[in-house]
C-alpha cells in the first residue's frame, strides 16, 4: 500500500516557472549599474612575474589581490583556494582580477589590454604526474589533498591463501554540470552590510567563505538565494569562488555589481565531477567465491581542495557497494593536479565508486564463466550485515523484491540469454546504494541543523530553513510534510526562500539530506505546533537536530561506525544496441527500481529518477570532456553533448516502500542515488554487446572500435 | 526601415525600435522590453531557453539581430501565457510534473506551442522531435513529453 503522503500534488512553483514569471537572478536585475567580468589566468601552472594594467576610464576598476581587506583565502573545508591569484597560478582559468564598469564593451576592451608575464612550470595533468611530484610538490608533502584508509576483516591472509587473484582498473572521466542557468550573482552594499544575491545551493557556505576575505563579522554578510535554475552540485562551492572577487570589488567600489558568467566561461572554468582511477584486486577461492577485495581508489581533485575530502569519503565508504564481503581494504586518495578543481556533482564520489565495483563484479563473473546476476546473489547485503566501516545495515534490505520486480519489468533474463547469440545487442544490470545525509558525525557535530516554523494570526504557516529549491521540489515537499503533520491544507503552508538574515542554518542543500534529515525536523516542528496550536495567534517553533539513537557511533579518527544513518537502494537495467559500423551505442530500454524509504511525492520523485537516469546516461557515453593543453576541448554547448529528447527511450521505473524511522514520513534520500546506477548498467550492457568488459566511462565509439579491433 | 526605425509586433502590440540593428533580439526583449520570461542559457543557439515564435516559427532569440525583424510578428512566453492555448500548455506542464528548476521551461512551452500548431494531435515521436532543440538538464524529458500529450488532449480544438 503506497503511503498517502506519496500521492502527488501540483508543485507550488510549477505555474510561475512555466509561465515565465519566476524571476531568476538575471531577471531580477536585468540592467545593472555595474558589471563584473573575471580575468582568468591563461597558463596552467607558474608564477606571476609582472603585471601591466591599462589606463582606466572614469568609473572602471580592475580589482585584484591587493584590494583584499582580509586574508586572500576562501574558507571551504581547508583554506587553500585564494580569492585572487597573486603570486602562484595553479590552473588555466584561475581568477586573477575582476574588471568592473558600466559598459560591457569597454570592460571587454580593458580585459584585452591586461598583460601578465608568467614564469611557467610544467603542469601535472595526470594522476601519475601528480604522484611523481612533477616540478615539485604543490600540496602538503605528496600532492595528496586527503587520504582515507579503511579496512574490514583481514586482508593479507585471504590473498595468501587465494586460489586465484583477479585485478583490474576502472576509469571515469570529467563531467560538466550544465545547469541551465549559468552562475549568477549580484551584490551591493547597504550601510555597514554586504548583501549578495546568488543562484546557489548553500547560502551559509558562501557567508562562511567570505568572512576571511572581507575581514568582516559574518553577521554583516547577508546572502539571499535567488530561484536557482539547476545546480547538481555545481552551485555548492563554486558560488563561493565567484562571490570572493565580487565581494572584494563591492567593498571597494561600494556600488551594486552584477556578475553573470556566460556559458563559455562557465563551462571552461567552473568545477567538474572528479575523474577517478579505481584499482580492484580480488582474492577468490577454488569455487570462485570472493575472499577479499583490496582497493586503491584515486580521484583527480584538480588545483584546489574544495570539498574533495568529502567526495573521497563517500567514494571510499561506497565502493564496497551493496555486497557483504568479509574482508575488504580500501585506500583512497585525492590528488592535486593543474586542472580546474573537481568538486561536488550529483552522487558525490558514489557514481565513480559504484561504476568500478559493478564493472568489476561483471569482470569477475566473466572471468569465472558465471552468469553476472547469479554471481552477485550470495553477497547481497541483508539487514544486520556489517559495512566496510564496521557499521551495520539497520534497515530491511529489499533487494530480493526489487530484483524480482526489475527482472519482470525489463525481461532481463530472457534478453540476456538471447543476446549471447545476437551480436551487437546487450543488456546489463547494476545494484547500488547511497547513504542519506552527511557522512559519519557530520550532521551531529558539523551541521547541527535548525528549522523554524512560524504561524501568523491568519493561521498561515511558514517554513524557515536554509535548504534551497533548485528544481528538486523542496518548496513543495517541505510544505507537504508540514501540512500533513499539522493536518491542514497545503495552501496554508509556505516555504520561505533562504536568506541568511532571516532563516536559521539548517545546513547545505547537498547529500540528499534535505528531505530525509531536514524534512524530519520540519515534521517534528509541525507536530509540536499542532499540539500547541492556538488559532488566530502568532506562534513559532524552533526545532534542532537530534541524532538518531540507533546508530553505531562514528569515530572520525579510525573511520569506523555507521558512515550513514540509512541507505537508499536501487537496481537498474539498461538495454543497448551497438552500431557495428559507427560503434555508436543506442539505448533501447531503461528500467529502474528504487527503495528510498517513502517517496514524499510520487511525481516529484519520478521526475528525480528520470532526470537522474538521463543525466547519468549522458555521463555514460555522450558527455565527452577531454582535457588537453591546459583546457577542456569541449567548452561550449555545441561541443559538449548533453542528452536531448531524442537520445533516450522512455524510462520505466518503480518504487518499493520501506519507511525509515528517522526520515520525514519515512523518507530517505533520493536525488543523488538515482544517478548512481546507470553508468555501470550501461557498461554491462555494452560489455555484452561487444563481448568484452567495459572498464571506462564515457564509452566512446573510438574506444569500442579499438576494443573490438583488438579482439580483447 | 527607411527612417532607421525597426517596427515589429510583439505579442500583438506594435513596437518601434531605434537603437543599433546589431543588438541581439534576446537582449532587447529582456533589457528594453522587460520580457524576462525569455531566458539566456547559452547565448549560442544550442539550448533553446530563449525560444520565441517569429512569424509563428520557433527560433532562438539569442541568434537573431534586431536588424532582421523589421515588420515581423513576435510572440514570447509573456504573450503566449495570456492565450487559451498558452494557459492549457502551462497547466499541462504543472499537472504532468514537467517543471523542475524551470529555467528551460518557458522555452519548452514555446516549443510545445509550436509542436501543437503543426500537429494538434502529435505522436510521441513528433513531440520528441519538436522539442529536441530545447535542452533540459533536470527532467530527462519524459514528463515534458507527457505534458504536451496532455495539453493536446485537454485542449483539443484549441489548435
Ligand atoms: S540562449 Fe539562445 S539558444 Fe541558448
Ligand atoms: S527544468 Fe531545469 S533545465 Fe529544464
């Protein structure tokens, strides 16, 4: 029986968005007194030797490191990313100046006249060059931003007694977010306060990152989120990077300035998904059973650390995937290279990790001559099983039921048999899971989310928190949760757009935590308000985060305990046909079955599922992003292909309910998990179609041609 | 255009434009005429967020110079939303769950109008083709396709 909370309602923002009355940042300030344009470094690595700036006409400014009142560092997780490059340059595209003025043409002209002499160094492009400390170290002692080592059970011994050891390395590439609304900010100064409007996921992150550079109290820095036209992680930390130079300029000039990136600079210089190289070594006994995995997981972090440490943590805690393997060792490292920094992107390290493990399971099955679906079954996690961090799976794991459903929907088994003898066709299945919320003790010790609920005399209820609507539907789902808990119509409940001056810090809009973690606070607050409800009176409730009591305590030193309070689970099947002449892959069928606790709105969740799948299929083979000579070769929307309505057939999906005690009406995270499974299922399908193991995404026609020519 | 003035109709009303003929139609719509429902997603004719109807045909306004629109008829989302057809499409988008971040959606609604103008009862194939010049990074398109189908059913006779 589906839960009544899952029954769909019309999204609160749908009509305004469709009719074009919703005002995004550039619509709110279509004409601005002043515009800013970033001046970017034109080399990947080196030092700035000298600078020659043009004569400035009246009303024009070039703002740089010398104008910083505070410290030239943005505060993210560590403080390595400067607001403006002053001596050292670490990637092509690093901001050196902000050119400001009223007329765009004049700004561009001034831009052209800036001359910088660099002393160039050979950039580290590959992980190997970074490891070899080419031209000297750039971060710490070994160019490693963060290293996490975990293990569970024994590792040396199973490899010593193994009957057979199989190993392989898997690669994933960069990915560009391509949120439809480019990065946009508008800032001004009012009395003694700096005010920034931004298309962003985490208003409080921006505020925190600016304290250093402005040398101001955080109370005097106000961030107002504007309707956000897509983000997918691309507006988690990157708005900080633009807000820094803009804030320095506004503090100096004291006039309103608008900074909207055009698509080309957005694509060329913004952050990307971390590329990965994941090596898995597996010890097998004489019956082909897995004794142990030994995993070396490397991420390319680009030039600055940003939030790489946290992406790495998720990759490391997820790479074991949905399998209970008695012995597993994982070494994870993220390296500094001279590329635009890698950062958050839907899935946050999990898609890379899961692609590697699922492809590896296929590789093992292939090498052992066992059916890949049957090969996986004995290892599927069950309630009570240990995790790779010596935590525990607390919920009932619905994978058997989900497997049954997806096999039925997709006709996998028959097709898998048929395609053994039908060349160029293939079908592939993947399992995956995704932890809800922040890793480890993040929610309890770092985020400490808080929510306000306020009711006015007209009995209208307002939800105050810092989680933003960026397309995922939270302005509706939060209201649904509150209205259901209060037992009042949804029209009586309103979502307040985040503004650091008026909302409490309920944490960033990331990690699939909004509904599962913060939504639960909304529900609790609403329950309390209902108990105290006095019609016709102003009332307000403050609700703080309370850590669930069911967890195995997390130890950040040893990285043991429950890495997440709960997991969402999924199974995907993809069917493909490979064109034998062009080696282009056509996706013929897409199926997904998910368990995400309880979906708060069926239609909204289905939207997330379909959108996530298609984005992930783009990642699997359309979205080629090659890096050469300091830049990405596909830096415009005509070169970098994201899926169109013609690229994929209709997605078929199904949802299995499994209420989670500590989530809003039983909800767990949904928005990221739906990205995790498509690439490995796609890889498996192509593997069958070309009869070889795919170990890399994106799967490009040229790679397939090589693979089949070599007859590997 | 002899007097250097560019005259056109925008959503049925007459407009006279006297600035540079080289400016992009998109900028003039947004900055001079306040039509901010027309979005800029790429500025290079790839994404369709700036879609409008020019003499009834779907075009990207970022690729059009003011000098080329003399005596033409323009319709933007601001105009379409006032019509029965526009209301029906917008309604269908909301009912189908076809709207997420919304940035591409005004352009999609314009594309939907163009599809329905050409084929009041379009097949899935025709819809997918008709909206293929409009990129959406959020929805994965299925619910948008559904919305166009719903509009065509509910609004039967409007096109
Ligand atoms: S802005 Fe015109 S097509 Fe993208
Ligand atoms: S709804 Fe976000 S780009 Fe289409």
